C-alpha cells in the first residue's frame, strides 16, 4: 500500500449534485454519494434506476452534465492517480477475438503499477496473490473462455486486486455468479476491507456480502431514494416496495446447491 | 535451395518476405483481438491513393503510401471515437474513397494508367529494389518495436478498453499508435503480398494459431512463426514453380489454417483428459482415470 496522500481524511469518492444523460434521457438527476476511507457502500435499486451509470460516473466514464466529482479529494479533471482505483466492470459475455489465459488477464491489472517497465518480481507476486485470493491460482494457465460465469467474475476481481488498489469499484459483481463463487468473492472482499480498502459496489441483492456493507444507497429514477444500514433494508413494513428491489437472504429460504444461477 | 540465394533480387525478396511474415501477424493479433480483422483490408484500399500519389509525384511509392494510409488509419480511429450512429458507413466511404482516389490520381499522372496499380494490388516481391529494402527493414523494425515492446499495454486496451482507461493507460494514444502501426504494416507488406492480400497475412496466421492455443503470448509467438514460415516458403515455391508469390503465400496460410483445424479436436481431447487428471477431486470429467 502507498503512503496516504496529503489531505488523507478526504472521502475517497465524493459525488455532489451529479446529473448525467444517456442519449437524450436523464439518467442521474442530482445524486450525492460519498464513500469514506475504509467504508463499504452498496448501490441498490431496480433496473434503470441509474446505479450502473452512477458507478461509471464515479470513474469518469460517464460525463456529468452538472455536479462535481472528486476522487481522493482531487477533482476528476486533475485526478491522475488511477493506480489507487481498482475497477471491476460488469461482466460481459463478449469474448475477445484471441485467447488469453487467466494469468494474462489478471496481469493486465498490474499495468497501473509497472507501466512501461517489464513485469518484475513484486508484480508477479501481486498477481499470484490476487489469483490465490479468488481461488483461481489452479486455473492460471487456462483460457478465460473456458471458465464459467462465476469463475470469470473471480478473474475480473483478481485483475482489479492485482493493482493493490485503495478503492475498489464493482459493477454487479454477483450477477450470474454461482453461490460458491459468491462466497469466495465475499471472503476476498473481507480481506481487502480488513487491510483498509474502501469499496463502492452495485448490487441487485446483498447475498453473502450483506455483513460487509456499512451503508446502502438505494436509487430510484436517478435520485437517491434513501440511505440505510443494510439491516434496515429488510423491514417490509417500513418500505413496502423493497421486496421488488432487494431480496433479503433471510426472508427467502435459499437452497445452496452451488450450481450456476 | 542454395541457388536461389545467388540472385540478388531473390535475396531481397526473401528478406522482405521474412520481415513481413514476422510483422504482419504481430500487429494483426491486436486487430483480431478487438474484432477488427478486416481493418487491414480497409487500410489497403486507402493505401492505393498513396501509391498513385507516389507515381504522380515521381517519388518512392512506399513513403507516400505510408503517409496516406497512416492518415486513413487515424481517420478510422477518429470515426470510432466520434462517429455517431453509423460508423460502418463512414468506414465504407473512406475505403472506397481511397480506392477510387487511387484510380483517379494514377490516370491523371502523365503516362499513368490503372495497370500501374496492379503491382501494388497483387504484390511483386521479386521486383523489390535496393532502396525499397531499406524502407522495408526500417519500417518492419518500427512495427515490431511497437507490437512487442508495448504488448502488455496493447493487450489490455484490446482486451477491455474501459478497464484499460480506469487503469490510467493513455488509451487514445495507444489506439492511434496501433492504427498507424497497422497502416505501416500494410504498406510494408504491399510489395510482398499486395494490398488486396495484406489483410490475409495479418489475420490468417493468428486465426490458425488460436485454434490450438489458450494464451495470448503463445498465440502471438505461434502466429509470428506461422506467418514467417508461409511468407518465406511461399516466396521460395513461387521462384521454383513460377507462380505469383502473393497468392502462393496466402494459399499456403489457408492450408496451414486447415491443417491446424483438423488437429484441434485432438488437442482439445488431450487437454480435457489432462484437466480430468488434475482436477478429478473437483468432479470435472470424473469418468476419466485420474492422472491420465
């Protein structure tokens, strides 16, 4: 880990009054979102509520039409320290045209650190650690196209972890992921949080990640509907429409088959 | 086999074939990786305008072709960034504009006719002149320096562009560099296989290799090996059999592709058996004997 930057107490992500449009449709309509140092924040909401756009705005991939974004206390315009950020995009089924091994994909997460230098011993060790953390070290030489959805997601997470980021940003890390992989993911995330990382993640359901989450931000129609601690989310009397937004693991008996969902 | 090296023109031809055989798949692999296998073909069309310009200005066509096709490749990249709805239409305009421009300019040149473009279109490796060799050597080395020296960066950009941006890589710069490198490769390969067949040497060795590989580095190594093999052996065959070298090289490459395609089921089966041996406890293909 790096030495904390000057002004170390600034939030790692600070999004204020964020507006964004996709095409002609306003998708974010004045969102405030703050992730403090060491905090784990989940973004929840129905499809089309703007949660993926909010995350992509937070990494500067969706331009804001108004509002402000600061990463580690620096306005996005001047932010260059991308090696502090680990990004896990929504898993796509579109494969690249040329095969790549698990280790090759994970190693590309190390580029922010080694830049133009060849991969050194420290870099290889970090890649190996990331692979072990998600339980994919045994598959390092396999082609990523031969993996299941859950395994592929674990590789994308390892790629982000290989850069030893201080902030992890994940878009739907549980989507299409089997239960065994969800637990591996929760363990990996717990490990990161324990070593001081901050996390912002988009979720459809909290699943095995629930105990890790400090704060949930529920979006609806491009606005923050409410901010809650995770246990408050599952009070249907208080928020009757929750059942369509989140599926509390406690409410629905789950059969843990370990099969692909 | 030795007498072929007694001729200076064949020495130059073999050197050019060797360099193109190495360089074309080395840049082609990135285009294939991001599903732009046909990009080399488009640049080849644009390069025709450059060749015709060289004829009109009575300068070495290699250099005018490099300039025009590099400008075209940059334009293609810009269309990819800023193009609104129909990027493919913009590309078609560029490709066919390049071809028509070439035919127009060559006919405006004093004493020029469309026939003068045929050499560029179908290649003529045996007429590589001494001053062409210098250009081919310099440009191939530049292409290889980019494709091998920046392979991790280019791999990341072509594998997942959005992730590469968040990593802080200069994605636009790398994309432009790749486009210009592809353009340079097209013009280098122009003399060997011809503009209409350049794309084949960039794509087919990669397509052939990836049938039996699992990783990017191995695919890169194998496709460069296959590219060199077909380029050099095609040139030799064309010398003895008195057939056109460009077509011979491409047909050989397709033959290699087919041979590896026939091999693929064997490789896959052996891998499955080995995986079953390694991962029997995980329950994968547990019918296979462990350690088999």
